[in-house]
C-alpha cells in the first residue's frame, strides 16, 4: 500500500478506494487513523478513481511530521485503521554519525518483507513536547548513503533498543507513550540475573553458584568450596575486570584476563585489595565452570531471537575458543559451529550433538521467558553457555546488546549472519501490531 497526498482533503479526511471498501463487510463513516503511536479521528471518503493499492491522505499531515512515500501495510480493526509498521531503532546516546548509519543498514536486508517506516534515532532526538523523534529513515528506493534520509517522525509503534540507557526522562516518556512496546527493555546485570534465574528450581541447576563480594570472609568461603573462583564485575562485558583467584600455601593468587599474576601474602593485604576493588565496581564471586581444550577455554554463544510470530527461536550457536591460558573467549578468529565442536572435542556423535543443542536451546529459552516476566518483552539476546566435562550445561551470562557481527565470521554457516541481522525487525514488526496473524484477521491491502 502506498500514500497519495491530496491537497483538497481537509486535515480530518482520508480517501479510500472503492475496491478496498468493497473487500470489507462494513466501513464506518469515520475512523481512528493510527501511524505508529500517533492517532487521529478522520472522516472517510470513497473514490472510484483511486487505485486499490493507494490511500489518500491530506497534505496537512506533512506539517506534523515526516510520513515518507514508502510501501506500507494497512488493516482495519473495528474503527481503527492502522498504517505501518513504524519502527524506531534507538542506536545512540548522542550524535548519529555516518558510521552508525552505515552499520545499521545491514539490519534492513529483508526490508521488502518488513515494509513501513523504519528509522534510527538517538536519545537526544526524542521530543516529548510534541511526541516526535528526530532521526533518519530508510528509503529503499535510493542507493548508498542516500538510503538514509533525515526527518522528524511520530513516536513509533515499537522500539528496538541497541544501547544502554541510564535514567533518562526522554526515554521514559517515549516508552510510556508507546505502551512499553520496546525490546530489549532492560540490561540485567550478573547479580540480578543470578537472583532471577535461581528462583526457578530447574534453572538453578544450570547456574554456577554466585555470591556478592562484601568481605574477605565471602571469598574464603567460596575458595573453601571450590578451590578457585572468579571475581566478576556485576556490570561488564568482554572479560573486562574479571580475575581468577586461588588460595595457595603462601596467600592468594590473583590472575587477570591478560594472565598477569599477583600474589597477596596475608589476609590484611587481601582485605585492602578487595576494598579498593569494590570502590570502583560492585563485584561478585562465582563458582568456576569451564571446559578446556589444549589449554584453551571453550564456551558457546547461543543467539536467541523472536521471529515474526513472536516466538523464541535459535538463530545459531557459536562455539568460541579463548587464547592459550586465558579464561575469556571473545576472539572472533577462533569460532566454529557448535555441532562441530560437540563432535570433535566433546566426542558426541551426530544424534547426541543434536540432542545437546536442543537441550541448550530449551534451557536458554526458559531463562529468557523467566526474565521477560519481570522486565517486559525481550527479543534479541546472546547467552553465554559452558558445557563442562560431564556434559552439564551452565548459563554464564545473558547479553541483551550482543555483537551480531560475530556470526559474519562463521564461514561454516554463511546464512546464520542473515538470520541474526534480520529477525529483530521481523519481531519488531509483529510487536508493533503488524504480525501476519494480526493482519490476517482483518482486511488487508497488498502493496
């Protein structure tokens, strides 16, 4: 469906084709028109001359915001006529640079399937006063950098959040007025994750025991249980700030992510060291769960995303190897398909490897569903998982802002990258109210 701007229409009028109206059982004389979160009462005109795939709108609408001439979906639900989808990608806390625009072009690989108004924006672009957003919309009819065009847009039907957001009044206003149709709505730190998931008896079995670092006593207790432990910042990624600690005969041996070792010889020095550590960040102590292969740690990144039917689906599982002697695994040059690693390193046959992958996906999906009950809709996460020598599955971390680009380095499955990049907007379209099921229930005009 496309828009035709008609100058003679009054600001409270729209024009529909006779063919579109004839497809419906009833057509009210007035409707509530929806475009993203914006809505307006309008009177309906019916035209024999208007093509079936065109809706006529008054030029006066252009005074309020940018409504580009793009292919849209349209459906009537009672008295509510919906045009869309309208999707915002919240991608920056500050300026929208050419580099950011280039990066987010990759998410539009299947625009023909999504359609509608898709724009990128920053926190600074949100205007609570008139409920508009400054940003750049994707124009499929242009090429190169011209595919992103500047505009002022209505609050969207949904937001795909790709940045961390601290307390912010603009952001709060936006998500309130779009009825919190945003994913992922919240960054869960490691301590919150432990508390939420461990409340489920089934999931608790798949979590390494975790405790807050308050005093040296906490560290000693965990060391007595496990012999060695990890110290991890409650907030953090890429292995930053993580240390492994062992209790040795002459004190405490700390080893950081770069293999630098520090020996602390007595409890007083250890207490001072931990106190300085805690002043910078909140730290946790965690049970070590690892699988090593030729002195390299092995773990798995499970990419779970919701599809156009709003169901959790696995876009891929990537096996990751750490560098020799180091405990973090974020080197994109050392990745592979999970099924190959399960076969070659864990020595599982094809059937057993497939069964283990299914178990991993089931556990991770349950974890996502548990988090959603508290924080609202999520739709795109990367979950770090370890399989120990006894083949037990452990959840280490859930990342709501994971690196999609990792899948592009995986030559064994060239289609995984496409799945990872396109599914978020398929889910966003459904969350905005334009799922195939929703549109199928109502009258639909094809482009």
